C-alpha cells in the first residue's frame, strides 16, 4: 500500500534553514507528481510546491517562492523540501502528498512533519 | 488566484442525519475540484475528485455534485466517524492550487 513518511521537522530560528524529506513506498514513485502542503496551527491547508514526476518542472506558492526548493531523487524514492530564510509564519505541519495528474489533487498524504520557527 | 469559499464554517449534525456542505469558486474551475476530510491530529484524506467521483474506498454515503461555480458535498446519513473538517480544493488554475477555508462537521 502507498506509504509516505516525512522527516526532518523541528524547531529552527528565524532566518535559518531546514530540509524536509518524504520517503515513499508502495508505488512507482517516478510515475507521480509530488507536492508539499502545509497547515499552520489551528488553520486551514495551504499548497506550498509541486515537482513533476521526472523532476523537470517545479512550481511554488508566492509565499515561499525564492526561499523554498522542492526536489526529488527517484533513485531513492524520496521527495525533499529545502526551506531557507525561514520566518515565523512558516510554522506549520508540512505534508507531502502524491498527485496522479499534476498539478491536480492529492490522493495520498503523509502523516506530516512539524516545523516551528522561533527564536 | 482562485478563491474558494466554503459554507457554513461549522455544521452541527446528529448521527443519521443528512449533511450538506458547500464550496464556491471565485471563477469557473470546470469539474477540477476535490474534497478532503481531516480528523484532529491526522492528515487529510481524499474523498472526491473530478467534482463528483468518489476516491478509492470512500463509502457511498458520500456524494458530490456541481453546477457552475457551486459545488456540494453530501453525506447522506452521518456516521460517528464522519465528524471532522472538510476542505474543497480546485486544480483548474495554478499556481497556486487553492483550498477553501474548511467546514467543521460536529456532533449536534
């Protein structure tokens, strides 16, 4: 069965960097687009970024453009989110999610990784 | 950016009753709309895609329809496990992909 497991969350100071990973299993990772979606504490869902199945294309929300980089390693079945110049407003649970028709909808989600940006 | 507006913000329903959730798009998104359910402390779960197609394993009591820019999710007979927050999401215009603010379905 499809399994997505995020890791790399934690507490980080404003202005610093953090990298999230999402390990995928149970499906052919290289056939699917992948996204990061975040949820601030007590708030709704916000799409962050998408990477195409082959890594050839990426798109970002304006709120993270120029600071975050989404990438993937299909040989390792792993998705990444490099987060630079972090701000307090980036504090959220970050979910990786699979997309059968990028950009589209999210048919499987990981359990999430909490990122807290605080001094 | 397409703005998705969900109503009501909170819906109080007794088990066994019908629940109707609404989602409106700021402009046409065709049938490129999905619905998700999220329970506290859990990741969202896909319920509906293509505006009306149930995802794998979703019970038949969940149905969805649309007309123009108005989308509706109906739970025909609410079960205890159906309580949570429901989000709609459009994928017709991007970036960005956008979600509604959510409807919380709670026990009456």
